């Protein structure tokens, strides 16, 4: 399953809380974070988050490269051994940020990514929705993408809402403005029948 949302929506905290809850039930759980998690992925992370300005297609291709490594080396082996995988960002991040907000085109980015992950899409995606001004206040030291400006963040927020309408069977959208512990319970409730 994957967690998605704008920067500052609290998805990393929620992904960790869900991981902890599943581990407490005795399940074998892997939590991944993108970009990163492999040697190539960590280098891509530096380049894309702290590097120079680049074209939207370069960004899409770099995130895809990091994802290819992560899926092949980490996610697939974990699924093959029967573990549950929770991903803090996955294909929907590229669809929202590069495909829609940066204008590469959602169909192009989806096609690229479906090849990259060899068709491996999440069973369920938790989309945390939060007013972009509130999310902005929660972000600490901003990286290159987080500095992109309020307009860009509003486009990402709108992009995620568009994706939720397009993939209603997979994406569970949840209001993320409540306190973390309460939100975590709500997420588990909404996922109960699906995981
Ligand atoms: P983020 O989840 O903010 O990582 P961290 O909290 O560790 O800094 O992700 C980093 C940024 O990368 C974020 O602004 C979203 C962006 N991003 C994309 O634009 N496309 C992608 O495919 C992914 C995975 C991330």
C-alpha cells in the first residue's frame, strides 16, 4: 500500500504509525521512502532534491530511475517473501508532481512508470488531503521541490484530487487535518477490510 499527499501532509508520520501497528500484530512489514532506499536511489535523491534546476522530463526520468531500482531490489523481494510493503510515495507522486503539476502529461508519466515497475501498482493508496497553506506551515527546511512556490503546491494538491477521482477503487482520500494519533486510527479503520 502507498501513502501520498502534498509536502507537509503528514504521510511519512502516518506511514510509520501504520507500520508500527502492523508490526505489533506480528506482521512482516517493509516501509520504503522515495526517492531513496538503494544506492542509485540515494544519489538520485541528492541530484533531484538538492541539485540544479532541470526540465520536467529529466525530473520524471530520474524519479523513475530511482523507482526502478527500489522495486527490483527491495520491494519485489519483500513481496516475494510474503511481507507487506508500505511505500511513502510511489507512482502517484510522479503522476501528480511531474505528470500534472509540471505538465509532462499524466499519460506519458503513467506509461513510463508502468514499464519501470513492471505493472506493480498498489492494492490501496492512502491520499492525505490537507489545505496547502497548513501543509506549507508544517514543512521544515524546504528542498528544491518544496521551494517551488504556493502556486505549484496548489497544482499538486489539485492533481492528487484529480487522481483520486480517476482511480476511486484504489485511492482512499482522507482529511489529514486531525491530530496524528486520531488520523492513524481512522486510516486503520478505513483500511481494515482491504489489508
Ligand atoms: P518527500 O516525501 O518530501 O521526502 P522527504 O519528506 O524525505 O523530504 O519527497 C521529496 C520531494 O520529491 C517532494 O517534494 C515530492 C517530490 N517527488 C516528486 O516530485 N516525484 C516523485 O515521483 C517523488 C517520489 C517525489
